[in-house]
């Protein structure tokens, strides 16, 4: 994380609202329920994994 971005986010979390296509939202909800977690955790893990692969 660059110093500029780090300075903008004093809190280690930030709220972002996105609109997902209904079929994707349903898949995420099913996955979360099946794995005993919540939707936010699934989305965080998926986004983190995707971004790590991008370098």
C-alpha cells in the first residue's frame, strides 16, 4: 500500500457499496451459507485472491 493511500484510510476497513448481478449474488450467498461464513468474507477473499494473481 502506498503511503498516500495509507494516509487516506486511517481505519483499517473501508465501506464500499457495489451492485452485483443477481445470479452472482445468489452464488456468493450459497457459497457463504455452505461454508458457514458471511457474504462479506467471501467477497473479501475472492477479491484478495484475484488481486494477488494480478501482481
